[in-house]
């Protein structure tokens, strides 16, 4: 029911749930599970959000 509300789950190439964009690199494959099926995709680019509280 959660997926039916618009959420999705991303899996890495080994089938593990991906919890961070940093776990991917350009060219990696991934699978996205949605309420009505799966999508397979390939990473073009990874953009990480800045970490809060870091002094640069």
C-alpha cells in the first residue's frame, strides 16, 4: 500500500535496497519497484546533497 501512494524502492545491481545515492556510480544498473511493476535503468550521473553542518 505504501508504493500505491507514490513511493518507490530502488535496488542496486546486486538486488540490495539502495539507501544512498552515493552507492551508485555512472554506468551502474538499478531496478526501481513501483506499485504496478519494475523499471530497470542505468545511472548517467550521481549528485550528492551537501551534508548539513559541514564547514567547507
